């Protein structure tokens, strides 16, 4: 092996056998590697890119644990514990900032008050308009809430820091190594065959390349999104990620609320052009003071490389109005992409072949991916003592599933 644990002296994959091979070095793949390593297993991660890229980097860095429901809520709560643990061990920036959700209309505030009643004061702190105006640099508000358990990381550093930590712990990585096909006990790669007892495919939207029938069966598409990083003269720092009324339509915990029905109807009626963009207006401020602004959504088996300027114009207009600023300077624009399907998770466990699939099929991979990955490893090894399956979380998850019973895993799982 080289110093990085990538290849043998001939530049080939070598003949060593691993307990677990993980295909994909995104946050779910890293989570699988972490969980397997903690079991004392020999783990190899294959990634076709030269570094950690994709959805695990091109995101807000918002660890949005609280607004989930059902199984996603359970995975999110365990992910919170794992993120905090990894931040200490891998020494990367993580702030327990919470999340601000600011209401500009009575309909939006009605959703937040209902959510606060359902979840209680441990998870939701309700704030008056005066309190919001003193704490959040927004222009207009009728009230809002703080979700104190949510966190924030720098998306450009966190996943890479986890990878480096795992590598120091003995997990092997092979970058620039594409997996073209898998069979029981073996992965055929661009650098030769790799043998492993268990193979976990954590390739996000590219699962349709390795498992096209499974992806088609579960309706897996690609979801593209428009995002940007800007500087703007906020009157005070944005001390936590900021969600808005549009966010209340997207996150399942908010969408469960009865009051969301009226809010959705009003927003879609008054702002059809924004609804057409499938908008989630939200903001996070990075340690350097710049602000990530987003985002829009569009889906298909493939996503066009060409982004529409109307999306960016709309996001900039909303940002100027939200914060009452005029000087907004765009530093970067980019297209995000993740797997999308009717259900939030695709977990397919096949003990007979040792080939398994773990894909988050919506935009909550950073928030739920580590817990989901750990659960996947527990299922592979038939472990009924998954750390996230505490009675408290089970009860909370059952409550949050009451209006959305379809927020469950798909695939061959129990």
C-alpha cells in the first residue's frame, strides 16, 4: 500500500480481503465506515472522485435534526450524537447554534405555535416579535421559534475532516477508483477486483448506475438545486441557520401540522412563480461571514447542467427583502444534486449476497445520514441493539409519524 492506503505498489487494488467495502465517500458512506470500524472490522472505502465531493460538500452545513418526523427523526437524533462525537474526535468546527425559524405572517406563526405544542419546550422555544428583532437580523417578523438542538458545520470542511480522521484510525480509502459492478464477495473496479465479505453501496443518486432495477423500482431520480454564497451587509451576525415560511412546506415535521395546509395554499396562490421553483428559502452564515443562500429544486432521471438565471434572481431578491439590504455580492454559484424518491431512505439489506444499499433519497443526508448509516451496519450484522433505537426515540418517532405513516424505509429491511 502507499502511505495513503490507496493502492499497492503496482497501482492496482491488490488481493487483500476486507470485512466491509463501502462504495461512496459521501456522508452516508463515511458513516457506514465509522460504524463498521467501531465494530473492529477491516474497512475499505472506494470513491471514484479524487476527494470527498458531491452533496456532502455542496450543502448549507445545516444539521437540521428537529424538523424531521418518523424514522427520519430517529435517525436525526442519533446523527446529532454522532456529529458531536466526531467533531470532538476529528477536531472540526461544529456549533450547537440551534435553528431560527422566523414567521412573517400569521399563517406561518400558526404552524410554528402548533409545532411547539406538539414537540414541547425541550425542542422548540417560541419567541415574540420583539425577541426575534433583537436576535435575528431580519426585516419583518410576527414571531418565530428557536430549535435549540440543531447544529451547524462548515460543509466544505466537515466531511473531509471525518475522512481524514477515519484514515488515521486505520480505515483505508481508494480514491479515483470507480466501481463498475458488484457480485457476492467482490467489486470490479477500474483498478482491479476488490474482495470483501460485505459490500455497501452508498452512492447517492448514482445508485441507478450500479443497481438500475432497484433504483427504478423505488422511483429514484436526481434532484438538482440552485445555491450561492454571498456577502451582504447584515445589521448583525446570523448566529444560527435561518428557515422561513417556505421551509415549513418542506420539512416533514412542519408539514405534519394541520396549519400547514392553509399556509401551503396561501403561498402557492400568492407566489406561483416561487412555488414553481420548488423553493426552500433558507440561509446559513459561515465562519468567514459569507452567507449561503438557497435553494430551488428540480427532478429527473438526469439533470440539465445549465442553471436558469431566474432561480438566482429570485433567491437574491428574497434575500434583499428578508434582510432589508441592497448590497448583495455573489461570490459563488453552484448546482447541488442528491437522490430523490417518494420515501426518504432506500436501505436494501441482502444477507444472502452480502451486497447492501444505503441511500438517503431526499435532501436530509447531512442531518440523518450518520444515524441511518449506523442503523444500516446494525442491520447487516443482525444487531437488534442499535444505539439509536432507544425507547425514548422510538416513542418520539412514533408520535412524529402519526400524520405521515409513509415516512419509512424502503427496500429489503425489517
